[in-house]
C-alpha cells in the first residue's frame, strides 16, 4: 500500500483546481448554452487546461532533458505520475510524440470547439468528432504498445497507481470522448431526419 505523500496530495489538488477553473469558465462563457452543453464546456475547458498547463510542460521537459532530471515544480507532478507509468519519466519516444500531437492538435481543437459551441457554429460537430477521435487514438497508442510487451512500465501493485492514476485519470479521456461522439451521432441523425422531413413537405 502506498502512503499519500505531500506531492501526491498536491498533485490531486492541482487536478481538482484545474477542473474548478474549467467549471467557472464554462458557467461564465456558456451562460447562453443548454445545460448539457455547459457540462460539455466544463470538460473542454478542463481538457484544454490539462493540455496546455500540464502536457505542454511535459513535452518541454522531455525535449530538453527528462522529467526525472528536472527540478521544476511541474515536473514533480509528472514524477508522481511516473510512479504508475515509468515511461513518462524518461522521455519515451512514443509518449513524447503523442503528447506533441495532443498539445498542438488536441489543445487547439478543444479551444476551437469551445468557440464553436458558445457561438453556435455550423462546424461544431465536425470539430467535436475530430477531437474525440484524436483523444481516443492518443489513449490507445499510449497503452497498447506497453500492453503488447507485457506492461513492463506500468505499476499496478497498489490502489493509487492502478485505480487513480492509470484507470481513473486515463479512463475519463475514454469515457467522455465516447459520450461526446454519441452526442454528435444523435445530433447529426436529428439534422438528417429534419432535412428529410423538410424535403418531403416541399414535394
């Protein structure tokens, strides 16, 4: 069993604070949106905040050295996560490559989708589907290569590493994008049905 250290608590509080900021931004900027879309905005703000404030520094640490050799406060958070997946400590090429795409493409798409939802743009679901597919692809490519060789980098011997760091924090980037893909499917299906109904009436 792993004791909860000050770094562990600081890391979890930092994640909670990011979610809180996302909630406040969604409430303020999405006040004209539906209740469902406000919650979508909460997720998207949180998603963008994580990409730019956590994963972007990770990319920097990895391109200029490694997380393990960095003395940065933010690096200490990644060192904590590295207890569950050691690849994040030593600039694993696959992980760094995925994180570059996540920061640049995922972060940009999240901000674009936020704008599209708030301004009710026609391209909202195109961006939403693209972002969700990118997030799901990133999750798959993060873990599948390690699973195929017996998961030597993953620490699953204690509840914190397995259920909080690996399952929960990675699982939400599977569950939420999956739900958003379903939302887009239903929205596009509804638009198609309405279009067919309008065409029939015109005939």
